RNA sequence: GGGCGCGUAGCUCAAUGGUAGAGCAGUGGCCUUUUAAGCCAUUGGUUGCAGGUUCGAGUCCUGCCGCGCUCACCA
């Protein structure tokens, strides 16, 4: 099977490729030279200019992003990962053969080239490479969207665009190639992950890697993806959280561990959810959820400061201060404030449902008590939590891994924290009583046995680990993608995931 | 899964039910300091897919595919 041009532009480019080959030009040569990035070349020239030294002679490489062919002198801008620089191309300097390639437009927008020559400044004042050598490095056969820029005092105006979300995600390489803002988002993402890692390393945590393919799944409320190991004849699950493996390591006498990695949840896809997403979880012995709150505040505000230079960010028009201390509100008070319902006065599902109806809410028909409480949180409280807020003390029956709150049989020592109206993370004082944990697993099994979903499995090996003795500890999980959304002011999780999941377009009736 | 909206040239977008267009890109010219370069000329379309209504469908109807927003789901 051989590629056929899909349109006229591609056909013409393929023809030019053949013409270059006929002329003995290798459109994809093996050998490349580069002495400077575009940014280094400009900096070297400016330094020489300032000191009165001779202008440097440089060899630069990059993609042609602008081309202005005039008679016997032409200009190109080439871009590499560091920036862009103009090439000044004169027939006198390049010789007829090479200049003909320019003039005949054998070198097109999108092609990669290598140019060598002394740096200079044009009459218009732009630092440029006065090319004495010019060579093709890689021919582009398909045209990228063309985006022009007008640089002025007021900033950069852009003309032309590549904005269709579907095509941007399906062809992220093209999106990145033409949209520098998008490239910057993923640089910020990389700095965010690095800053999280640095913070936890400095706090004495050990970074570990635990199984992604798991014989049992657990640690969160979600349906898993299922796969199969052929030789072992065994079904496996892609993990929905790291929790149960990380806590096993506390039994193994690491005081503090963390993992940054991918979780997979077989659930709906929307602005805040991708089937695979990046999570950071940490577990630390000898602290409770108060200690975790302290770490969470310092982690998030410290990462923001490192990544953006400030603890004050703007997200979707809201100014948000991430510096500690964050607001703390009990779930009970938060819900009472927003709905008028005090769930503590209605300790069973039936009476809580009645109270919700009396307050004008619409409670789910077969929701458990804890589920009703959680619904009120999501519907009436969460959208208002713009400034960072810990919501603490959750219903026991939606928190099977969190330790009970002394004196409150329905509550556990758990918090979730919210920023910008997004649920950012979840944490608790972890259960370390193996018999209690076993009962909680069994309760969960009963509570949700009615659901048609696969029953949640009890992880017997996890209980065995806990029976060897687990130190008291606090645990924490946070969505890294959502943190990047906050720090880059992106409203959609797909804008911070390089290759987000999309439906297969090559189905019946679809364009292929 | 439900509701609403969208799908037209490589990209961004037009087009009362009546000959499918523009800008950029491309192609052919002119130009040895341009920079959204300019000027002249010009190519490019199975209007997402399949049906239907109509003398006539990009436009109206039905189904399907994909995307967006939203609701639901997410122990």
C-alpha cells in the first residue's frame, strides 16, 4: 500500500519531491549539522553586537514557517524548539543552483532546512542569518494550517488559525506544530509534575511504582477496564487507583511513599474526565488527615509558585489565592449553608430524603444516606468552592477506607479539596485496623450488591498485609491533570492531555 | 444514554430552497532588505455518510457517524 496525495497541494508537493530527487537532492538526508539553536544564534549575535565583535557564523536548523520570495533575494523564518530566526537568502550568496530551489519554491512551508552563514541585522532591524549555505533536511508532503503573526507594540496578532477541537486532538502533532500556546501548556504540565516530585522528594517521600495491571481493582469508586493475560489465562484490571498497593508499602516499613502515574476509569468522558488520567498519591506514616491538609496546602501552593511564579492564579476569570491557610468547612456545615438541610438531624436515608424534599431538592430514589449527602455536595456546594477549600468529615458509607471519626458513628476523617469549582483531591486518616477494614469492605459489598454493576471485590491480600501491622497514616490523592488545568487556565481536561481519548472515526458511515 | 448545536476547499469561514464563494495556503508571473510583504493571473469541492421531500437540496425531513455544550451515569 502506497500513500496517495489526498488533494492538489499534496500532489504538487509530491511532484516537487520527485523533482528534487531527480536533481540529486536527498530530501531526507541522514547527516545534519547545527551549531546554534535559533535562540542561541540570536543571542550570540546580540552579544557580539554589544561588544563590537565580528558577527558569529552559525549553522541553524528548523521548520520553514514563513516564506517571502522576492526576485533575487528572499526571506524565510525557520522555527525550532527554542524559537525562530529569519534567514536572508540572496542569489549572490547562495549560488544559482541553491537559489533556484528557493525561487522555484522547492522549499515550502513546513519543510525542515539547515542554513549556515554569518549573522546580520536587516535594514528593518531584524536579526537574521545571511545564508551562504542552505540544505533541505526533511520535506513536508502535507500542508500544515498557515498561521501568520503581526508583531507590534501591542503584542502579537495572529491571522489564520487551527481551532477545530476534533482535528486538534486527533492530530495533536499538527496542533502543536502551529499553535505555540498549546506547546506552552505542555511545558507547564512537565514543570508541574517535576515540581510535585521535587516537593515530595524534599519532604522525605520515596517514589515507587506499583502495578498498573492488577488482579483485583480497588481504592476508588469506579468501574475498571478489563484485559487478559494470554499465557496465564487470567483476566486483569487496569488500576483505578494506587491506594491499596501504596499502603502495603507502609507495612513494609517505608515511612512515606508516593507515586505519580496513570489511572484508568471506565466511566463517562466529559470536560473534567478522561478515561486515563494522571494521579499523584502519597501515604505517610504517623500523621492523620490534619497532617495531610498541611502537606496538601504546601504542595499545591509551592508547585504553583514554582510553575507560575506566584501563588495567585487566574482560572476562568476567577482570581484564586493558593497560599495557605485554606478554608476548612465541615461537609455538614457546607451543605447546611447551601441547601438548608442539616443531614446530622436526619441520620437515615428515609428521613434525609424527606428533609431534602421539604427543602425543595430532588433526592435520588434509591440512594443511600451517604449517597444523598454526596449528591448535595456535588450539586449545591462544589460549584461555589472557587477559593481553595477543604471539605472535611464525610459519611462513613461512601468512604470505605477512611478511619471513623471518634464520637461520630456516621462520619469518617476524610476531606476532599476544591479549587476553582473543581474537585482536586481526596484524603483521609487511613484505616489501619484490619478487622475494621474487613467489616468495611463487607459493608460496601452489601450496600452496592443491589447495583447491577460487578460487585466490588474484597482484596484479601491487602487485609493480610494489614494484619501484619500497619502504622497509623494519612493518605492523599490528587488529579494532576486538573491541577494543570488550574495552572494553565484551561477549561477542558483534553487541553492538558496530549492525546486525549476520542471515538474511533473509522466506523460505518464515517469518513475514513 | 437524553437534550441542544455543529459538520462546506489543506486551514478559517460565507452562501432566501434556484449556477457552491472569500481570505490564507497552493500554482504561474514581477520584484536584491521583506516581515499579515505587495501587485497581476489562476487551480482547487462526492457540502460527514445513506436515504427522502421537491421541477430544483449545502439549505427542509429521517436514519447513521463524528465533534462541542449540557444533563444523567460515575459503590
